[in-house]
């Protein structure tokens, strides 16, 4: 497990070739400023020039008929290429107030978030730093030795539940959410799909969003990272014609239903339910869960 985390956490997700920013539409950018919270589409990508897979969770419906408030909870991939216009958009339109960075020390050092005046920044690494190589050669070698990359991604998601360091990091994340009284909290890792994806699943679960919706949001990373994933496959195809390596790259760049299901299954086996995991695994109280709903639901 620990060997795979080295690959998925840094060598894969941290590889610079996977992190190409998408181009935004200027007309869409202008019109989006005029969109009201009621008109926001849940899970829709926030179009930025310097970051991808950036999404406002506002609009998702809970099992009791409430909705997540817009411009309060944002998930994202890395932010190191944010432009000045991107920052103005996040601060002005989305009221960005707090950033939580799930990356390791090495990832942060290599591609640090830009400082944003008036926005708090917290480094909250989900995984222990192991200094793994990020070179394409080492990545190709690793993939060629794996029997089934899907299995390792499944194990990586299970480790978010079983690893004490990861649980403590997600607990700190919830503490930040509980203390946030204004504006939006944005959390991100590198690709915005694994560490940020599981963190998002936890937040949505705590707020009472049904599992079907949680999975739908999780799988949207394939849509919003399509260009980046295609680039990664093309890049590794230039290095090798080994179909095992190429298919392995696709497996680890994707999000797949069985990846997140593995974490949910682990939660049920270890704790009995998501609610018990939130309470016994992350230390949230009934009062905390009520407070989260009061803050982020309408």
C-alpha cells in the first residue's frame, strides 16, 4: 500500500505534464458574474485560465430537501498557475476566504499556491511525504511492474480511511470548515480527484447528500480533467508502446466508481456506517454535524 501511495500521490498526480490549464471563455466569464446562487448548477466547473476541475458544490440537494449554499464550498485541482483574473474571479464572484492544500510538502515546494491577499491558506497534507520521484522514466518503470493499477487505486482510497495520518488531516479539514464564518472554503490536492475527491465525499456525506449524488460528483473529475488525462496518455505513449503501461496510466488518471466504493466499503467494515466514521474516525460530534449543516445548507 505504502509503495502505491508513493506513485499515486506524487509521481503520478504531481507530474507537471498532467497539469495543463484549460482555456476559459471570456464571454462565459463575464456572464457568470451575473449568475445568482439560485441559478448555479450543482457540480458545474468554475472556468479559470490557470486551474481545472474547480467546482462550486452549491446546489446539491440533501436527503431532507435542503440544498448546499453556493459560494461556500469549492473543490479544486492545484492552483499554482492561477492568473490575476482567476484570483479576482475567485475572490469577487465566489467570495474565496480560505484555501486548504492537501498536497505533500514536496508537492507544495515544487508548485506552491500563489499568495492571495485576504485569503487564509492552510497546508493540511493528507499523505506523509516520501520524496518519491516525479520523473516520467520512473513513472513508466513503476507502471510496468504493476499487475493491476486499479487494485492499487482501490487500496489508496482504503488508506484514506485506515491511515491515522490521513484521518487526522481530514479531521483538521473539518475543523477549518466548522470555524469558517464567511465566504468560501476551497480545498485541493494536485489533480483534484483523489485526496480532494474523498474529502469532498466526506463533506457531502456530513451534510446529508445521498451517496448517488456523491458518486456522480466524484466521477465528474473524468469530465473536467479529460484534456489533462488525454495529454498524460499521449505523453507516456511517446516514451513507450507497452500497452500495460499505457492502460495503467489511464487507470490511475481516471476516477472510477470502484475506487470510491472501496473507501465506503472500508468505512462500513471498520466503523459500521459513514456517520460512525465521521464521529469515531474523525472526532466530529452531533453538535459539529448540526453546525456544519447550519453553516452550509439552506
